C-alpha cells in the first residue's frame, strides 16, 4: 500500500510539474515505436519527450515536443525549454544573431551549430522554425546561394517574403519583443512551402501556446 502511494505521488508530480520523469512507456509516431527516456511538462498544452528508436537499441535519443496531441522534433533539450517557457527569454536557447531582410525588417534568430532558429509571437502563441542551414537563404531571394532549395521552393519563399514586406509596409516597423502577426504569417507561409515542395532536410517547425511576450535577452 505504501509503495502504491509513492508511485501515485510520482505520477501526479510528472503530470503537473516540470520534474523530469523516466516512465517505462512507449509512444508511436507515424507507425513507429519509440521508448520514452525522459518526459516533462512545459505548460498546460505542451510536454517535452526524449525518445529512442525502439527498433535500434544503441540509437541516440531525440528531443520531441508533444503539443495538443501531436509530436514534433526539436533541437532543444528539456532544461533549455523549461527556462524558455518560464521566462520567455530567447537567449536562454542559444546565441542571438541577426540579418537585415529589408529596410523595415531586421531578423533576429538563435544560432545552434548548423541549425538556425526563428521565432514569432502572435496571439499568445509562439511559432518556431528550426532551419538546418544558412538562415539568410530562407527568404528565397538571396543571390549568394540557394540554401539547397529547388527553384520551386525558392519561388515559394520569395512569395512569402513579398507578402511579409507588404505587411510591414502596411503596419509599419514592429518592436522586436511585440506581438508580430506579419512575421508569424511569414513563418507559417514558409512551413507551407516546405510541406508542398520537396526539399532536402525539412526544417522542424511547431506552434505552441505561450502566455509570455518574447524577449531576446
């Protein structure tokens, strides 16, 4: 009876806190089984999972978010995401860099090795785009390279970027820590391009509920 009470208490802690748990369980993603090696709660609609491929015993674990019932990959670890969800500070996730997209838009992003990550906040949600390559190629109109994109993907990216610039012209420059519907729509447009047009390594992307305004530092 005592052991049952302890086990029940641990389950409750796992469900309602950010304590790391290592339950003996499996999850299935796209028909493939994964072993759960770590799990924690980030907010009411988002959980962090560290998963290992159940068919490969020596496989390295991979980080996932489960948000509103859907699993998505992420490059970030549980401790990093916990700090981000608690304070909304993007610099806790990596080095902040920037590039100038237009006269009205300087884009800040997180650099993590060969992966560069864009963030957009709108209507109490954060959209995250984890791009495996040179971030300045994402808009689709940089003449110095192609980012590994096909002509169709570059054309789609240029259309998204044209819409972003038109939105910026209409609404004017937005403070970097503000609700930014133009930038959020741009990221979602890029996600739609990635889904509809074959590219190399597809960027991780996800939108999560987020009650804090974003801060870069």
